[in-house]
C-alpha cells in the first residue's frame, strides 16, 4: 500500500505550476494589434493570454447627481447645498456621477486594454431608488444599463472580430437593475428580454435562449479551457419575494441550480474549468443571510462536488472588500428542512446592508472563523515560514521518536478535519468593493496562472458557438438548454445497477440528483493547488476621491452645475494601488487557493499577540521575551490607555474592507 503522505507528494508534484516568464505585471505599454493584409487576424503577442482579468461591480451611475449638493438622507446628492464632489461624494449613500463613470472607463482603456483577458461585471448598473422626489422609471433603469454596456463596447470593441469585441465581457443582473428593485419573477419576463437586447454582444448566440428563460448563461472566456458562468442570484436572494428558494421544482431557483449542475457536469466531461460570477454573494452568518437557505445548501454542495472544475467565484453587492468560506460540513441537504427561513434578525428586508451593520457582519465572520479547526503546535499557518503541509515534518524533532509520532498523528488529524492538505472541506467566494463611492471607488485585477496556455488562441479570434463545441451526444446537447430533464435519483440508481438492499436503503434520499464528486484519483483542482488557471493574486485599485475632489475644487471651485464637462479635471483623476496580495506582508497570501484563505481566516480570528502590541505601541524591550512563546493567544492585550489592542491581521482586514476610508480605530467592532 502506498503511504498517504507519499501519495500526496506525487499529486503535488503533478499539479503544481508556476507562472510563465511572459506573465508580466501591469504597467507595461498598451500593446498594438496588427492584422494580416487580407483582413484576417494574426496571432501575435497582443492576442495571447495575459494571465489577468478585471472584476468591476456596483457602478450605480446617477444622471441626477449634482456637484455641490447635499448628501443627506432624502437628497442623495440631487439638490440642496453640500460638499458633494465633482467625481462623487465619498463615504456617503450617493450614487456615481457620470464624471466618475467616464473617467473610470478612460482609465481602464489607458491602463488595462490589451493587458487583460476578460471582464467580469457583476451588476447594479443603475442608480438606487432612494429619492422619493425623483423616483426611478423602467426606461431609466434600462437606459443606464445600455450606457454602461456601450462604454464596455467602446473600450473593448473591435470590428475585426465576428462578435465585435476583442475580449469577453461577462455581465450579471444586480438587484437594482430591475424594478421594483429586488423583485425578479420567473422567466421569461420583461427583464430577461430587455437584457438580452442590452447584452447582445456579451451573451454567446447559442446562449441567448437560455438567458431569456432564466437570466443566466455561460461564456467561454478561454475557448475549450475556461468558462465564466453568470448566475442570476435574484432567484437565490432572500429579499426577492416573487420566488421561494430552491427546494420546490416549481421555483426558478430550483431550475437554476439544476441548470448549474448540468453545466458543471458538461465542463467536467470536456476537461474544462469554470468561474462562477453573481451579484449577491452567499453570505451566511447569524446576523446576515443573503440567500434562501435551500439555495445556499445546494450551492455549497454543488461547489464541493465540482471542486475539480470550479476555479473561483466573484460577487459584489455588499460594497465591502472581504471573502466568504463555505463549509461543506454545514451542508445537510437531506435531513434539513430546505424551506426553513432564517430568523427575522438575520433577514435584510431591503436587500442592502447598512453602514452600521457592516462592521457587525465582519465581526460575525471573524467569530465563525475562530471556530475553524486549529492546527497542532508547530504546524505552519503563516506563509512566512516553510510550508510543511506536504512533507514529513521538518518542524518536528526527529531525535524524539515518541514526540515525533504524536505530532505526526495530530497533524494528520488536523488535515482530516479540514479535508486533506488542500483544505477541500471548504470553498471560497471573493466579494469585491464597489465603484460607487460608499467609501472609495475600486477596481480589482486578478492574476491567474497561464502556464502551458501561452500560445492558446484568445477568445476574440474564435467564434465560440454551438457548432464549434466538441462533439457531444444528442442527449448532452439537449441538456445544455434551460429545459433540463430532471432525473429521478432512484431510477438513475436502477439504470446504473447500483441499487443495493442493505442498511442504507432506509436512509433518506434527496428529491433531486446529487452531483458526483471528483474521481478519487483526480488531483486537486485549480482552486486548491497552484496549476494552470489557478488564481495567483489580485491588485486592488482605488481612487482617493478626497484628494482628487479637493484638488478639483481648488482648481475650478465647487459648482452646483449638473452638466459634466468632459475635459474638466481629467488630469486629476486616477486609480492607485491600495494593496497587492502578491507583495502584501500582512495577508501573506501565497496565492488565492482555498488553503491560503483558510490560513488567512485563521490568522484573522486569532487574538492579539505581543507582536501586535509592539506594532501598535512601538514597545520593544519588555515584550520581546514574550513573542516566541505567546502563540498569538495572550488574551486581551491593552495599551497604556487601557484600550484593547487588535490582532494586526484583523485590523488590516477591517481597514481594507472599507477601502481605507476609515481607520481601523473608527470602525465600531470588538477590538480584540
């Protein structure tokens, strides 16, 4: 029998991959593309993969925004006299002026065009309905979405390609992209039909019918390698009173989950990978539950069973920078009442999370992370130390056989608790902050591994249509459509000849088909081990509107003129790096795999240590002696004024959640 740890080493060696040398950081000159004399497309460096994509979310453009107006409740920068800046009112509930939207797309064109492979655009592309004196209309909501779609086409359009775009743009529907907001009925409906027209350049032709039926679709962002799956989270959203979760076959949420299961199954059969994108993230804490429980249960099960296919997932909506761990051990798909609703305290009637509640939500996340399985002493959780998850225990003393065996046993027990050395018990959802300046406007560039994909044809050079897909059986082709034939699990077992008369016969069975897990011989997927398509890191960009607006005001004065001057202040606006995970000495994320985020969550949940006290107070002599033995669990340390000292990783997480708009001391949460 092959030893377990030896087998792990073989698997690691077989899947680990490093970025290719050609995968350069941002900041390079925008490459120029050329065409052949006959008008055909020539595959040159400008068309090969760059190994990065843009995630942009929650733009909320507002045609009624007025510079110099008030940001008070009831007048969200539409009237009155106040300090609303030319490029937006940072730290307020006001939406985005078109000066901000225009300069954002101008910056994207100058800095990202030619340097990214695709765009993930996760919804809320119309203003909020928060002004009773200027209520939204359906035509306005549609028009605002059309304007943003046109801007993406203006930046990334290329008439040389049949689809008219140089790279894929993958949008999804936000809760404010419809009227009334949050309410989305089963499709086809007027909104799926309208968005089909608005996004006609973004939705593959063979997916248009699917989109009209339910508002979801797939797009092969790297042909035959990687698909982005655009989820319609409105059918999962607990605030959508027009639907009732994912338990009943009559509900669109049930159909959506079945469609997602079939898509992931087909991708596995084709040897492809997937990115999941949506607007409302699957937040699930005591104080905040975004999704109906039946939808969360299926989603958590799906992403676990297809962990060999799913590379990662991105969401927006909540406006704060954070991540969510889905724990497969919390899935109780058979015994739990899938129609059970969360307590009233955890519901959010409006669908929007208030500024005050956000810090409480983050504290709840930290509380949940404090319950994660704890590694044994000496087990490295900090990436600044040698990673010992696969080896034979370099951190243990080999000359003490008894102690070594005990330590080795504890390590194996810990790995078993978290789903093995790649933490496959968990999955991760990344939630990006918004462009709308609730804090500071943000963009995120994610870098992914393109080892072995350097010379693959980019999306724009192929017409990814039904007739270009690998040959499938007629049955498989039919299952690509929205109208999925739901299989009876009992009949399925009979067909496979696996029906057994044993003790398991009395066990409850779900009323839907449960996805098959990865093959036991399959290596871990890109979300778990660094290999082609694994997310390596991201760079968070933000626009410091406080500085930009002040400079604009000094130059031009604060005017209430609602007209946007296309040339005014263009040289003032820019995005700058807030942090880069590949260079960050606080998060210390080796990559964006689940294991890296498990480590980070564990470090965020730790109590403050003597190291943190030194960092905050500058003390050295009286605390150095404690550092080697404190284990980051000294309890509630306090400074000279009696104020609690925070774990610096938690403190950084809080500050970044609000895009640096607040100092961590200003955020009203438990300070430990």
